[in-house]
C-alpha cells in the first residue's frame, strides 16, 4: 500500500529559529501533497496544497512567508516554519495521493510535533 | 463554514457493543467519503471509504452506511474493542476542488473493557 514518511516526528526549537519538516511518498509518485495543522483534540486544518514544480496554494489566513512549502519532486515536499514562535507549536501532518488510475484517497504521514521554546 | 458536520463529539461504548458515528454534508458535488482513525501523536489512517453510488460498504467490523437523499453517512464499528479507542474523522472530497478533503470535527471513541 501507499506509504508516506514524515520526518522528524518530534522537534523542539528555540524561538526565532527555522524548522524544516519533510514529507516523502515512499512507493508512489504524488503530484499533490497537502499540509495540515492540528491543535489538541481538534480536527485537521488545511494549511496549503503543495504542487510539484509550482508554487503552493495557501489557505486563507496562513502566512506564506512564515510557512514555506517546497515540492521539488514527485516524492518530496517540505514545510519550513520560519522564525518560529511559541504559538507555532502544533502537530503538523502531510498527506499525499497517488496520481493516475482515478482518485483513491490520501495517505497521511505520521505527523510532526513541533514545540517552540 | 463547516462543510462536513460530525457527531457525537465523544462516545463511550462497552466492549462488544456497536459504535456509531454520524456525518452530514451539504454539497452534493462531494463524490468520495472516507473515514479516518487517528491515535494520539499519530497521523490519520484510512479505515474505509465509500462513493455515493453505493449505500453501504463493509470491511471487517467497519461499515459505512450512506444515505444520498439525506446527505448523511455513518460509520458503524461492530463488536467494539478497547483497541478501537481513538479519534475518528469523516471527510468528503470532490473532483472540482482537486479532491481536497473537508474533514469533520472528529469523534473521540472510548471502548470500555
């Protein structure tokens, strides 16, 4: 089955520094990947849609300069939280879907717990 | 605006019982309805999904019931087990928005031994 690897699973960083989160589709190619943020006991909030070879599409209210998304290949998308602040502490999750053969849903990564101190 | 409404927010079921979680939607353009299971500190994992041309789909102990006219769908977990204790999310998507998922608010299920 489709596997999405997300790394790191946990990261603690100092306020003002940047953190990069990687999302890889291990056994399939993904033209589109999605990045979500999830607060405790809440649903997933879509942050942006990452398209291979083009600029990401950000949801309303998400700062594109703060949350940099790069989708350089069909198997890798990265989310960089720049100049992180404590309020950026959250659980970040990516998802990817297989291209071709009709839509079959998305596979989610295992998530990254970001703590900014 | 919440595209997909989910209830209940939390649910406690005895081991062996049936867990039922409900979702409702408004947009008739939705064409794919998955259910995801999420354990604490993990990403959601696909449980089961259905398309609107089918009224029911069963996979093991998990069944989706789909009522197109009422714009509702539900997840039934038969013979619920303590290991089923998790948060469950319904979602809906449609081709016209690039198959972007619209998630429900989630249901925290606790199965008591």
